[in-house]
C-alpha cells in the first residue's frame, strides 16, 4: 500500500493500520510530481494508495500508468474539533 501524505496524524494512523493488517507500507514523498509518483507506485506494485485531497491531482494525472485498484483520499482537516 502506498502512502502519499504529508507528515500528519492521517499519515501515522494509516502507516500503523497498514502494518497491523500485515501489508507493506510504501511511503511516497509529497513533493513528487506525477512522473516521479507514477514510477515509484509502479515499481512497488502498489494496488492501494492513501492520499491527501491536496495531493490527489498528482494521483489523477498519472492514474493510467499503474495498476491501482483502490484510491483512498483523506482531508487534513478531518476529525479536528475546535
């Protein structure tokens, strides 16, 4: 599973959850452009990605170049209370 998130609570929760189910975590740098992202995801044979809504345009741009079966998008403001 690929993680395409900035350092955030969502990153740490997703990383831990992926390890708990016995899957392999493949972190992707949030500074990647579409070509770099597509290469890494293809190279790691990821089938699932968890991405932030701010980074989703990069995922959408290079979506056809990999074999992702599921894309999970999160919002950094989710689950924050004032």
